[in-house]
C-alpha cells in the first residue's frame, strides 16, 4: 500500500501519460500512438537493463574481496523496488504498440 505522496505521484503520472497519448493521437493518429508505445517500451527496457547489468565503472574496477552485506542488501532492495514500475512501463508500451499499430493497419 502506498503513501499519500506515492498515490499523488502515480495520479500525476497517469494524467500526464493520458495527455501524451491524446497528443500523440492528435498529431499522428494511431501511428503516433504506436510510436509513443515504442518510446515508452524502449525506455522501460533500457531501465530494466540498467537495473540488472553492472555499471561501467563496476565492470572496469576490480571488486573488493569483502563486500559489505548492508550495501549488497540495499542494492537488492532498490532493484526489487524498481521491478514493478518497470513492468508497468513495459506493459503500457506493449499495449500502446499493439493498439497504435494494430488500428493503424486496420483503419
């Protein structure tokens, strides 16, 4: 269950996304909605890749022998907390792609 602040931010994001969908439909029709879906899905997949892959510096610098368990636990918790919003972004992008390009080709 989210806090009041979290629910407020989610409502703002939902209204902004609805506005973007309306704007994309107004500018490009269903093709615009499909392109917006590609953009949303691309950003969500990139966020998922950045969450699971090591950063550039971690790949170059050697890891210390002893990793603080608190740091490892905090990274894991942060990664788990990002899983649901990224999944929502992927599903929203996929839905916009299917609706946008599907209706573009059929109408």
